C-alpha cells in the first residue's frame, strides 16, 4: 500500500498532507471531487460512479490514489496497466480505460495509463495535482514499468480552433506563446507530448481532441538494453 506524508505551502504557511490509496469508504468524497473538478460543459456521465470506483480498488489498488488535507480528501488520481505499443498510439479514452471501469487492466502491461486526475478547485493553489502525479511516478518506478501515459484534455483549444490545427495549438503551447490549463500543467509535471488524437473524449472545449503525454521511467531497462549490459 502507498502512503506518503509531507507538507505543502499556502503562501508561507506549511500545510500537512497525505497521499494514500483510496478505499471504498472514500467513494462519496471521490464522487464529490469529480463533480467539483469537472463542471459543465464536461459531461456529467463521465463522473465516477460507485461501480467504477469499486473496480479501481479491486483490480488495481496501487493505481488508486487520493490526497488529504487535514484529514479531508480533496483530490484523486486513478490509473490502470496497459500494454502500449508506441507504433499504434491511436485510441479513445473510453477504449483504453474500459469507459472508466478498467476491466481491461493488464497486470503484465508495460505502461501505467492515467484514467483521471482531479483536485477540488478551492485547493488547487496548493499544487496538489503535481504531487499526485509525482506519486504515480513512484508507482511506475516501483512496478518497473516503461512509462506513465495518458491523454490530456485541451480545454483552451476551442478558442483557437478556427486558426490553428490541434497539432499547431500544442506546438504553440509548448513554445510558451499560449497557455492551456491542462497541457501546461502536464508539462510542469514533466510529461512530454506523444501524439494528438482525434475523438479521444467527448469534450466540447477540446473539440474532442486529446494529447497523449508520457513520462518515461528513467530506471527502465528494455530487454535489448539488458542484453547489451
């Protein structure tokens, strides 16, 4: 089981936090996080339900993380293991996550795939999303996986869709000439773009596009590299 205790800062004031695996008793708080983190026009049917959350803790509890501030759960992150082929990266969120139910979790997969990450808006100034991401990197290293991967929403893209292709938009965000609420956050977390995917998620703000972004395990050794050593 995963548990990490440390401090974040609200201005100059240290605030104690805990990151741990979430459990069934936490489900009402996790659903509340979804509702606050992803308000309309994000589709409400994509918020977690109890059946999905039960699968998360039963099928891959190591990929079910939450963060507490003074004992209150204010954010969560969920993943599953998949066998990802970089030569065939196209997929939708629904396909690769089993619509959030993760019944396709592959214990022998090479990649930890991010199903979801969310932090209640009132707590985002504390940088908790980044700490959740870093904790999932711990899981990648611990399980000796090749990478962490996930599709990032592009909620700023709808404002520029008439002038830029989705690939041009991402290039402009990477250059720093534009800032996207999600993609820029993922860049701050050390994730790098792999590919823009059409019809990734039903998301009006992103024009249904998503950008696959990865973090490669710096300790990972492929079979080929092991043979060379």
